[in-house]
C-alpha cells in the first residue's frame, strides 16, 4: 500500500471493531475495517448504477427527457 495512513476511531468503537474482527476471523482490525469500507463503496456503486438504469428506463418510456 502506498502512503498508508491511520484512521482515528473513538476508543469504544475501536474496541468493538477489535472484538468483531476477532470473532469474524480477520487477521487484524485494519483488515476488518478495510473489508467494511470496500463493501460499503461497492454497495454505493451499485446504488448509483441502479439510479442510472432507472433514469434510462424512464427516459425510454418518455417520462423524463
């Protein structure tokens, strides 16, 4: 990773993340948080694609131009 920087979490949230990472079998909290961020970004990308598809369909039906 280039220029790896840290993220500051509230101590209580960090402790919860540590427990969740261990319970889920992640090697580290960094790996766990990285996976959560990847998943959230993927869901966001899917949502944006869904919006574009809906807009295209509505345009095709003549509801919007």
